[in-house]
C-alpha cells in the first residue's frame, strides 16, 4: 500500500504542471485591483474580489487556488507539449451549503500573467448537482433562493 501511494504521488507530480510562473499571491494581487466591470460590462467598477466577497456575504467561507482550468488530458505525452491556461479559482461555501465558484484565466503556464483576465467558468454546486452560469452578471440572480408559490 505504501509503495502504491508513493508511485501515485510521483505520477501526479510528473503530469501536474508546475505553476511557477504565476503564484497565488500574483493572482490575488491582480484581482484585488482588477475592476469587475472588465470581466462583465454590467458589473460595477469595484475590484472583482471585493465584488465577489460582497456577493457571497460575510458568513461564506472563501477559498482559492491556482489550477490549469481543467485542461489537462491526463496523458503526459500530450500534456507536456501544451502551454496550459492558468486559472485563479475562487469558491465560497454559503451557509446553506451551496458552493459558488468562479475561475478566471489569468495567463498561461509558460507565459505567466499575460493578457487580460477572462472568466473561464462559473458554477453553483448544490445537493441536486452543478449549475453552470454563463455570465457573472447572472450570478446574483442564480444565488437567490427559489420562490415558493
């Protein structure tokens, strides 16, 4: 068992790209200043991270990570040839246990921070499944509890 775990860890290290070009701190610094309106023209001019924190509320548990935007194939021979996008993914667990996530592409593995940040994925996970949202402007409405009639 111990040997299989060691082999699994080594394989994961070999196929997982190193995001040495972009650190979590770099992405946070960028999005603490980056206007939400640049990610969606109907959002306010306030910084994206401030907008997100305000949207989910003070009781939400917010986490973030840097990842490959879900683009790895899992085939090392293919993945080694690619310059993966790098996403800053922020998620929040709301008091009602829904999970809201927004992935923003902030550059690529090889180029580092490059180009204008762009929304890559928006989702809400509930006990009934995952709902994908197309635009940030639609997220506040999607977070409202359903009206009982």
